[in-house]
C-alpha cells in the first residue's frame, strides 16, 4: 500500500510549481530584455562602425587600410565580448533561478510545517478520543482563526456523537424493558401448563389467552418499529379534511373518552391538506390517545386549527392532564421512551406512539412541537402546509 503524501509536502510541491513558473518567466524576460536593450544595440553599433569604415575617403591609402583593419578588429572583439557577456548573463540567470527555486522550496517546507503544527497536534489529540471518553473537549488556543473554528466544530460534532450514543443506550434499555414483559408472560404461561400434570381445558384457555395477548403486543411493537425505520416512498396524494379526520379519531376513541368522562372539543373550522390519510390518522390518533390516557377524570381535550402566514396552518391538541416534566420533554420522541410514571401497567403502551407520529409528520413536510407544564397539561402543535 502506497504511503499517502502529507499535506505539508503537497503544499510545498504546489508552491514549488508556482515558484518555478514565476521564476522561469522572470528569467526568460530578463534575458530577452538584456538582449533587446543591451546586446543587440551594441552589436548593431559595431556593425555600423565597421561598415562606415569601409567607405571612408582618406587621402593616404595605407592609413585607410590600417584604420580599416583596426576598426574591424575592434568591432569583432567587441561583438565577441558582447556575446560572451550575454551567454554569461543567461547562465547566471538560470543558476540564480534554480537557486531561488530550491531556497523557496526549503523555506516553504519549513514555514508550512510550522503553520500546520497546530493541526498536527489537534490530529493527535483527536486520535486519543473513543467511545469511552466522549466527554473530552479540545481547547482551542485561539477562537478567531481557522484552527479555532475547526476545533469548535469538532467539539460540536463530538457532542452530537455523545448524544447519539446516549440515545442508543436509552433505546436499548427501553426496548429491553418493553420486550421483556410480554416474553416473560408467555414463558410464565407455558411454565404453568408444564408444571400442572393434569391441566384441564380451562387452564389451557387461560394461559393460551395470556400468551396470545403477549404475542399480539410483540407483533404490535415489531410493526411499529418497522414503520419507524421505513424510509421508502409514501403516497401523499390524498386530499384530507382535517375536521373529518379528527371526527373519525373521536369516534374511534369514543369508549375511552366516555370511560374517563373527558370533554372532547372539536375545531369549528376546517382545512384540507395533501398526504397519506391512513398514516396521518395514525399520527394524530397517537397524539390524541396520549392526551386522553394521561388526562385526569373529567378532564378536557381540545383540538384547534389556525391559519398562519406562508400557506401553513397549526393543528394544536391541548389537554388538562398530568403534563410532562422539563427533563423528560427532550426525550419524548425517542423510541420506547416513557417517563417513570407512564411505566405503570395501569397505562398501557410501548413508548413508540410519539416517535411514529413525529416520523409521519416530518415525512409529510410538517413539524411538531410540544409544550407542557407538570401537573397542569400538555399542548402538542403540528405545523402543515395546507391546500385550502
């Protein structure tokens, strides 16, 4: 496996390429400029002097011959000297270019190394963090530069990862609690039949009924988990009357409403939205069922529809029940999460209702918010785009 080129070396090579291009251009430009402004004019001047000496009209022909020979010789020597100077200048310019490139590469490598030292130190500190020390925070020496911004971003990511691990642990604990009860009931029913040497038909019926109820509960939990984890496309083309939707939910929960003497207040207006009617009915059924289950005797549940700006409406379900404590509110949408009081067998459920409702609402482009005061009541508000 090839060893990856370090960031320090890559930056050095990139700067070296740019430096080589710039110095090469400057070197060529200086050589051409020297030829244009110094070498060529001097050579032309020598040629002109040599030419003019051939046509000079002096009375003494021997003197003319000597002057001509001396002038031609001086011109030739001058041309050779100029050519040699030009070649020397070009050689020195190329040598200086190579020296500058090498010096620039060494300086760049050193400077980049110092500049990247905080990043290297950050990488070493990050390497030591694992699932056992997610509470570790990396302190930024400065918060105004890129390194400070990177450190703060990493700390924020670390916090999100820690919350994700905590959610997984709570999910596992809550799931074990919910699955343990029906499995224990089923096992106990089978053990009762096994211990009884001569069970009668009534014993079989009683224990099989208990096992069947537990199996139904397990099936319900599995179906709810499947709905939660489903990421497939849903048909959202139904035109749904919200008033009609809540009227059907009210009728379905009529027995529970009457048993607890709950005053159920329906909205006086109506709006239409697009979506999957069966899924939305399931979502709002869970919300309203919770509002009834955790309400007090002779309590009240009120459903209200309000038009908002931006083509949206708010759907609020308000109850006068036991409410939710502040420390529980951040966790109520987690699968299997149930507050301590709700773990009582007097209030059935598996803690998946609000998780499913949130998933369905978000897949419809909506948003759900919960506000609650302990021992006073809870208000669940859902925001949806509406048709008319």
